[in-house]
C-alpha cells in the first residue's frame, strides 16, 4: 500500500481499536490459565483474544513511526511490521514442526484478505452508495502483482504432483520460488516509490487533508511508539506461543478441526486490526485505501513473509515447502483471479462485495471439514 494509505490505516486503527485494548488482558489470563492447568481450549481462546489488540498496538505504533519517515521509508516500515503477528505465529509453528497448519494459515491469511476483508469493505462502503471508486492504476497493479505472486507460490505444488518430484527437488523448487518472490517484491517497491512514483500520487482532493496532517505531526513520540511497539510485540509473542502449543489439543475440545483453526481462525485473529481498518475506511468512502490494505497485506504475506518462513525452516531443520493441498490451490487461484477482475474497472459495489464474501463462506465451510 502507499504511504498515504498507511497513514489512513493508522488513523483507522487509532480511533477504532482503543476500546478493545482491554482485551490485551487475555494474554496474562492465558498465562494464568496455563499455570492452573486449564483445558487447552480455554488457553487457546484467551490467547486468541489477547493477540487481537496486540496486533492493533503493533499497527498503531508502526504507523506513528512511519509518519515521521519519508514515503519510501514509511512504506518499508509498514511492509516490515504489517504482518508481524503472522510472522511470530508462523515461526512458532515451524519450530513446533506444525508445517501443514502453517501453510493452512498462509492460505487463510491470503484468502481472508482478498475475499472476506475486501468483500465486507465493499459491502460496508456501498451499502448507501451506488458505487465507490478506487485508484485504478494502483489497484490493478497490486492485483496483477498478487496474481503473479500466487502463481509463483503455486508452481511448486504443481511440480510436486509430477513423478520425478522427490522431496529434495520440491524443497529446491520452493527455495528458488521464495527467492524470486523477494526479488519481485523489491522490484515492486522500487517501481512504486522510486522510479515511477509519480504514477501513484494521491488524488488532488486529498492534498489539503494531507498538508494538515503533516503540520499536526505524528500521534506519538518516537519513544512512545517504540515502547508501544515493544509491548505489542511481546504480548503477541506470548499469545502466539500459547496458540501454537495448545492448537492440536484445543481443536477437538472446541469441536473444530485443526484445518479449520489454521485456515480460518488463526488468520482472522492475527489480521483483525487490519480487517477493521479496511472496513472502516471503506465505510468512510475510501475504498481505494481499503483495497490497498486488503490486497497489499496479502501481497506482503506472499512475497515477504512466506520467503522468511522458508528461510526459518531451512535454519531450524523443518524446511517449509511451497506444496499446498488441492483446496488451498484452487481457492488461492480463484481469489486472485476474482479480485483482479473486480478491480479492473476501478469501481466497487455491494454486489461485487457479496460475491467475494460468498466465495469465502464456501471456502470456510470446506475448511470446517478439513482435517490436517
């Protein structure tokens, strides 16, 4: 997403999530529950509740730091910390050798952003409007990059189905694909914020508001932002540890499959802050910002976080291959194609939002019966 969108996202988080900060008490509650020997389902639920405001604190602190930096540096900060919660959870899943759950959460995060978040945003924004407009060039460029990223992500899966695809060769193809994804993401940043940044400037009607924001300055001092970022990261780390350790036992106790927890529940709680921000922006007639949040977050997840998981897996001896299940394969491809088609005209409406959400509901239903 652009630096301007990042500022909009930060204000959405700052206004809407303060009342939920009290849910951060779910983290110490999970510690106490674990110490008392409570059921895994209780520990999992408390940790899941606590990780939501922790992600919100990380997001707000990052946006405050980004407001003090230049556009490209601010964008890099958002790219680095935007998916920090998913990184923490994912690394712990790798260290616990829960690689199938990890890949399920990757799929769930991408599909949840593209279908559920973007769809609900269009419904919220278009409920009392005929349609909303997006920045056409930015939305289509992001959606196209998303299609390329998912195609790159899925090629190792197709390769794994071939007869000559030994485990070693699948790992090598996965490593190569991860490297290409990082290079493509770096090229996208260079194109957007350096060589062709004039193509992605914000709309003129937003210039007065942007000037006012620059005069007012960031919401927090650097010291406060760093302290909040540290607190949010520590809380997210503790909550993620309890989520990862209690996952296998919590599923049967909650009557939910591990597949459903990985594909739906974990991505929803980990991305809750960004989900709320996107819907809030669309409701305020800023569908361009909402699309940047939904598509941009997915793009960061595929092109930065997934390669990081591959590297962590290699270092820990639990190599993460990019070979997905047929359900994940089909849903990822369908989501990328559908979103690219929806943003092609630079407009969004309630019906298109309902179509995206409808596909996500079917995906969630299939995930409910998926056992990993």
